[in-house]
């Protein structure tokens, strides 16, 4: 519980079974694909522990001045849940059911979603909720159409501070030990900007199709190497025979 004379009372309680969750449609057709791409790359690179949760458009809740507040970020990374997954089927309460999300992401769309809202009265705005109530270490706001990415990090005063990306335009996420940045290309018949992860060495975490293509290219390169070696040996044998030398080939009787 968080409570001071200057701040609201915040408690961590399970959402009642009869609480009616918002049933708003997804704002943009690209949002599910953007979220799925992030999770897939973490899974393939073994950066997604069994206890982690990467929800998309899924209710994360707290009790704010005796009233339940539920926000559903477009994507989030929760390092560890401490209850069976069946208990978080409808919603998730940090502290009570596991960790605070390490990062939440909102994807801007044509519909005004209030991603920058610092409204402190009920119902609180998203920015206020992530910063002051949940105190999520990293809050990212991504514009898929332009490829613009902002990352806000909690500073020592527990306030969000707009981060400056590195020379490659990426942001370091200490909780994930990964960089987050923007990549332009094609996936699922969508040509455009995507959010991607890179490791400490600057190697991009691949999607499943990319990994399969990489393996295929590696296998083809090995086949070509073996074929070239075979041709080299055949040429050497031919040269020896031309000089009257009958080479001994391993395996011949």
C-alpha cells in the first residue's frame, strides 16, 4: 500500500469476479501484429521465462482511492507472476500476483487514447497510472506510421524522464538486458516500422521465419562448401592421373 498526506491511497487487490472489464475494440489493425512480434522474438531467443507474462490489451489493475482502475496497455512485459496462470485469466494485479511490469508500450493510432494523460483524478490517465500508481520502470510510446519511439524512464524522484537513444537509435532496458528500437521491413504482409529487440552485442533478436531463413542459408552455404571441396578433390585426382599416378582413395579395397 502507498499512502502519504500528499498522495492518493493505492492498494493491490484482486479484481472482483463481477467487475465489468472494458470491451473496446482494438484501435488499429496493426496493434496485435506489433505486440505478437515482440513476444515471438523473446520466446525464440530464450528471453521469456516460464513465469513471465507478455500481455497485450489485457487489464492491469490497482485500487485507487477505493476505486478499481484497469488499464490495458498494447503490450507489456511482466518478469514474474507468482500465482497460477488461471488466476490471471481476466486481469492482473501487481504486488498481489507478481511483479510490476518492467515495461509497458502503447501504440498510437488514429483514435486519441490519452497515452500522455497525467490526469490524477478518477479515472486517472495512462501516463499517471503507469508512472505514479504502478511505477513501471519504462513506458514506451510508439507511432507505427512514422516509426517514432519515445521511452520514458523512472528517475530517482520516481518521475518519468524522456530518455535519449544511443547512436543506433535504441534504448537500453536494464530489466530485460536488451535494447529496444525501431526496424523497418516486412512481416505478415505488412511493410512498415516494427519494434525490435537487440542484445548487448547489438545482435537483433530474430522472428521465427527469420531464424528459419537463417538456418536455410547456413545449410545452403555448407552444401556449397561441401560441393566446392568435392570438386577440388576431383580436380586433384584428375591431375594426378594425368601424370600417371593412381591416387589411393580412402575406402577403396
